[in-house]
C-alpha cells in the first residue's frame, strides 16, 4: 500500500532579517505575513548564502509554524 505524498505549498518572499543558526524572517509575497524560516539541508550542504533583501522560495509548514527556504531567486 502506497501512502500519497503530502501536497506542499510553496510561495515566494523577501528576507527581512537574519538570525543565528540559519534562521531568517521572511515576508511572504502573496500574504502580508512575516514567517520564521530555516534553510533546507541542500542549501546548508552547498553553503548557499542568503542575505537580507534576497528573494527566496519557501515551503510552508502544514501547521503554520515555520517555513523552509528551498531556493534563492
């Protein structure tokens, strides 16, 4: 029996603040919401730098807690 993959909602946003341990405050484009986001594992592995003002793609958590930055645009 296969379990269906959960649908992941992605959106774009702009980085407002950078915190320690690769945490960022991101303002989402489609909503006027500021969300605490962390870097995805591949971005940490390849040491991709995120700066304030960068436009990023974010996967939203199902429960609305945090987001995961998956790509810098």
